[in-house]
């Protein structure tokens, strides 16, 4: 899992404004799905979620956990996920929504 430079910039901006962050991906089955960004701990995870990665972002003191629902994890298991950012309004609950951009998942197959 990785962040594009644009996504890393937005994470730094959101971290400065909101404190420690987390991502959760609960829906979507393909490129273009939108992970949600919250203040760390604001979204309650449970047994139906998998901690997919703890992202190191230059300029952010702590790692940013990326959670995914277990059912989504099974769908995405053989892909390398890339968090990007694009113009356009995302979900009202995700921290980047007021910025006029949204996080977006891009992917590529891993292995053969």
C-alpha cells in the first residue's frame, strides 16, 4: 500500500488541522473507490475489519492506520493499493470533503 505525493500532501494538511488520522475502506470493489479519512479512533473498528497497513508519511509524526472491511480485503487481496487524491467532493464524513477533493483508490495486480 502506498500514497501518491498528492495524497501524502493532503494527509499532512489534514494532520495539521485535525491531529492523528486513520483511513477506513468499507465499500467499492475496484479502482475509483473512496476510502474515508477520519481523526484516529473516530471510526470504530471491530472484528469485521482488517488493519491493512500503517502508512508512514513524511512530515507526520505517527503512522496512519489504513483499515478495510474484511469482505473488501478478500476482494482486494491480490492487488497493490495506491491512495491518490482527485478533484471533486467526497463523502461528507471524510475529513477532506470541505477541501473540494477526495481520496481515491487506484490498484495494480501483485505477482503473476
